[in-house]
């Protein structure tokens, strides 16, 4: 029997909508009843995660996040997904208060990369995610190396995320690809889209010189699987992932 998925969304809203679409699109189903039962809360009012991590705000997102998780469980959620990489700075606290399993987008994504034979992993993420070291710590625990952008490139990514994608503007693809090229020049064998806003960039298959691993796609795959349904339509490397 399948489990009900709880999604703590709104971080940001567009990425949450896309995550729901991914789950629906990639669940093997012949009728409505073959899809997952889902409880979704879109708490767009949750304070900005990066601002808190960087110390530019004292308004912690954690109370609102824990409240959201508790409401999801009360509504029947049996597994929780949080489609926001930066929010995983608070993962240990969220997992501690949750009576049901909480999927970890960072661990699942790095695990997939390791299963694909990647040893040096480029990280495209918010400054909050980079500063918190969530990807670096998981990479290190698996004997992998995280390759990070230089300061100017990290700022370019923040502009793409906050000034373009979050405001519904077209991303500066020249700037995006410049960061990707820098990561590859520094030894990256693949690049994680470690911010769910970056998952909203379309057409990356037009740049086969880069291998992008989309963390939001990884989370969708794992959520479908963990809830007892069969994922479909994902790259072959997803099925070869080892859980950690």
C-alpha cells in the first residue's frame, strides 16, 4: 500500500509547483488512482533561509518550518519532502521533531552522483547552502570533492536565483554557463543544480558538454519510490542510485 507524501512548499513557490508536476509526470500510472496521495502546504511566508544563514536576518525560518511539518503529519503525511536545498541547513532539527521520515535532498543527490562514478562534484547553489557546507560535508563523507564557484561566480548565481528566477524573469544564460565552465575548468565531472530555483531553467540538454544533476528531480524520484510507487521517465542513472 502506498504512503501519503507531505510537501513543505513555498520555498520558493514556483519550485514547489514544479516539484508537484514532476511527481505527477513521473509516476507510472494508468489512472488517477495510481498516483500518489499528496498533502501540500505552500508556506511562502517562511523567512528567507539564506538571509538567516548569512546573518543578514535574525528571523529564523525554523519555527515556521517545524509548524508546517507538524501540520502535514496531522493531515496524514507519512513521508515528508522539502523541495528547498537551503532549508536543509535545518534538516537535523526538522527530522528530530518529525514523527515520520523526512527525505534529504542533499544526501540523495550526492549519493546519486557517487553511484554514477562522480568523484569531483560542482555545486551551484545559494550562498546560504554553500556557507552552511551541506553539500561539502556529504561529499566529504563519501570520499568525494565538492568544487565551488569563486566569489564573483557565486554572486552571479545569487543574482540569477534572486533577481531573475524568483522574480519570474529569464535567467542570464551566459552568466549561468560561465559558472558551469569555471566549475569544469576546476575539475568538476558533473554539476549539481543545488537550488530548486535553478531547476526551473529549461533546455540544459542543449549543453552536452556539461553533466547537470538536478536535485529537485532526484527528490521527486526518491519521493515517488519511498511512497511505494514506480518512478518513470527519469535518466538511467537515477535507478542506479544507492541510498545513504
